[in-house]
C-alpha cells in the first residue's frame, strides 16, 4: 500500500455503558465492549459473592460504575465505591464481593 492508498483512520465511537449494561441479563457474565492492543474492556453485573480465583497470565482491573463492591484477598480487604478503580496483579487470589449489587468495567 502506498501513502496515497493509506487506510482511512478508524472512526471514533463513544461507548455508552448504561446501554451496554441493559443488554446484560446474567450476573457474573462479563461482556467485551471494546478492545485496544492486547486488552479487552468488559462490563459485568455483579451480585453475591464470587468464588476465590486468580488469573495466572494477566493482571485484572476493575472500575465500579454503580453500586459498591469489595474484594477479599489472602492479604487484605478493600472496599470499592462508584468511580473507584482497583487492580489485581496476575496470580493474585481474590474474591469479589458486591454489596448488594454492582456494575463494573
């Protein structure tokens, strides 16, 4: 491809989290809403405690959009509120605990 035939730039489109969340019916069932490089951005509805788990090959990040949530790890307990972010390093054992229900990215 020559410079004259360069691909058109990708069109920017905002993602409306409220609209996307309305399409999610199940709890603990994340949906991909965007991708960037090797990263996926997911939305999920969380309710009730989740199982202890870890992600051995990747870090994990959360942003609370609505509700409140917390996480228990072997080392600490941390509360999350709307507009708060939390990251968990790879292979970190954790158990998210929404109180009573949360929407997260």
